[in-house]
C-alpha cells in the first residue's frame, strides 16, 4: 500500500496494483502538494525538493520518482 510521505498527510492509495497505486500517488502529489511557479523548466523535466530546506532539483520524471522513493525508504 502506498502512503503519502508528507508530514501530517494521511493519504493512502486504494488500488488493484502497484502501478495503479503509483498513478494515484502521483495525482495526489500534484493535486495536494504542488505549486505552479514561473520558471523555465525544459520539456520532459520536473523540479523536486526532497526536504523542506533542500534545494530544488531539475531532473527527469523517472529520476525524480527514483529519488523520491529512495527518500521514502529512508523513513520506513
């Protein structure tokens, strides 16, 4: 079961598969924990911040997922 790693957020996926849970999680992150900013980010890239006081990282979506998962693994 996939849970949101944001402090104070109790969201969890209800899905028939791990892939479906990941899709739900990505949608949850965008809807509840993202902001739109006025910055030039190249096509196919995203910006993430792994900790509240960390620097923004510009990376591909796939690498962002791997980085986020590795941070989640640290706290489990």
